[in-house]
C-alpha cells in the first residue's frame, strides 16, 4: 500500500490500540474472575470443616446404634443422602468424599457426570496449610478443569479416614454465570472497550496530526526543491520554545536550504564569471596574436623586398606582441595555480618599507616614462609584517603597474602604511587617475577585464591580488576618495 508516513503511523497506532484494548479487556475479565474465586473461597473456607464435623457426628450416631459398624455410618448411600441435602440447600457447591489417597469414594453426582475418580492432594495440602488464595483443585466433573474448593480432614475418632472435598462453583453455577456474563458483563466490557478505544483513537489521530505537521511542511518544501529554480522558497522555521526532533530537522533543513541557495547563487555567478573570463581572455589573446600573425606574414611575403631597417621594425613589433601574449599566459597560469590551491604562502617576518623600496626601484623607469611621481608615507619605526614575501611583492607590483598605467602625466602614485588595531598593518595604494567607473566596482575582483571605451581596469592582475590576499586571510577593497582616483586598501598581520 502506498501510504504516507502519517497514515502508516495512524494505522499502526490503531492496530496497537485494538490489541491493547483486547488485552486489557481480557485481563480485566480474568482479574474479575480470579477476584470472585478468591472471595468465594475465602467466604467458604470453613464449609468443608463443618460438613466433616456433620459427617463425623453421623458416623458416631451410627456407631452408637446396636450392631452398627464405623464403616456403615459413612456408606455410599448415607454419603449420597447427606451430600444431596447439602447441595439442595446450596446448589452452587458439589461435595465429595475422598480417601487418604485422594480417590473419590463418595459423591452425589448424577450418573455419567463424574469424569474423574481421583483428585490431586497437592492443592488440598496447600489449602489446609492456609496458603494465599485462590487455590484451585481438580474438578471431578471435568477431565482437565480446575476450580476453587474447600477441604477438611475427615476423622473417625483419632484416625484420619479421608477428606471432605467441596467444589465451590458447581456445574449449575458455571451455567448461570456464563449466561449472565454473556448477557451483561461481557457486553458492558465490550462497550467500555469500544468507547475507550474510540476516544483514544480520535485523540491519538489528532495528536499524530499535530506532531507530524512540521514533517508534512518539511515534505512539501522538499518537493519544491528544484535545482533549475533561481531560489528555493523556505518556510520560516519555528524559533525558540521546546525543540523536538522534527523541529530540529525542520531547522536543519531550513539552514541547509539557505546554504544551498547561497551555493547555487555562487555557482551561477562563478559560471557567469568563467564565461566572461573565457571571453575576455580570448579578446586579449586575439589582438596580439592577430598582430603577431600579420607581421610575421608580412615578413614572409615581402622578405625579399624589405630592407634591413623595415625588417627589424616588423620583427620588433612581432616580438613585443609575443611578449604580451607570454605575459598574459603567465598571469593566467599564476592565477590558475592560486585558485587551485597548489600554492600556499610561506609566512616569514620582513620589513614592509624595504619591500616598498624594492618595488619603487622596479617601477622607477616606467614612472619616469609616464611622468608619474612615486611617493610613500611610512611610519617610524618601519613596520614589520608576517607574510609571504614573494606574494606580497606580487601584490604591490600589480597595484603599482595598474596605477602607473592609468595615471595621467604629472600625476602621483602614493603608498601609505599605517599600524591598525588587533595587530594589523594597513596598506593603501592610491593614484590621481580617473578612478574606477561605478558600473565596474561591483565585479572588480571577480571578472578579469572590464572595458569602458578606452579605459581598461583590473584584468588578471587584480584577480591575482585578491586571491593572494585571501590566502593571507585578508582582502582588498576599493575605497572611495573624492579627491583621488583609484584607492586600494588591504591589511597584513604585524610581526
């Protein structure tokens, strides 16, 4: 059967409830029967003793008659007459005379009703030893049945001659009790069981519905899960209050769904960025490769007609284009190694001012060609940082290269170092160029190249800078300074 969890739980609960009600009804009836037997046996405990006393008196009277013997006083006919009178007075009992071995030697049962000729004496001994009631003994009128009884020792003078054995619930009693049970007790029990079962079933089903409501809501939400959707709509989880397993599961799924949404958005953005990387890298490679191919083709076709100066001019242009392609390929390879995680920073303490001086020397000629002045504002004493020296040199190199290229003649590129809180050192690189257009700032550190007319910003250099600083548990930010151009800032751990 294709049933939901709530339906299976309700069905299992209903079956278990019916079984429990049936067992409870059986135990209740059983307890009532045993209680009745205990009461009857307790009230009739002395009945057999009184009958034994009457039998002993009858035996004494018969012995007192001239010519009578002791055995004749308790002969079968005398016993039958005595027991018959007792059973007429109390129809709910059956009286038997047993010898010392438990064999039935006297009774008042109609012909054919007696099914046994012997009674086990163990139960009689327990009864005479006053053990806890009820105690059941063999029923002479049943081959396997056992009933509560009363028993007493029968004596002739000082001699033990047998037992008076009284079944306290006769055949007639059982017949009337069965009829009354079928008509009243059983019907009342069944009705009470049905009422209780119905009430408990209704309450249980309501409780199941209330308990499984968060689970049904969670199931409905999971059915909405579709990786093609832009975002999974999640219900607000229940905050605070008692937290059961389903509520915890609901909260865990809501958290998982939120993470999936964020990861899905990130994957979509990464895929979009990857496509732009391929497109932009292809654009940057196509221009120098096309130029390189054109000049090489010119040299090949016009080799015989070109003079030495023209040939060297074309070769110089081709060489410059090939170097541009080489630098772009090297930058792409470096970025790929950083993204893959194969390169990890080797942290060491070093002087940041010494590193800045080395970078200034590297760009001194290029800055002079562009008529750009390099400046540095450093605190005293010179700060020490703990980082990978080669990687941080790469960061400053990329930032200075971008700043010099985008700063007009007569402008400045300045680096500022300031101690910050929590054991950090803040580094700021600013230029007096046109700055970064607003449309490009959001994806400046995610996309390799952004084009705005003739303005080019970022490229693989900023992506490399961002990844290196991420490996140092830092990040680079673009700071808005109205009187300056592009201002980049990042922090390093102080040594």
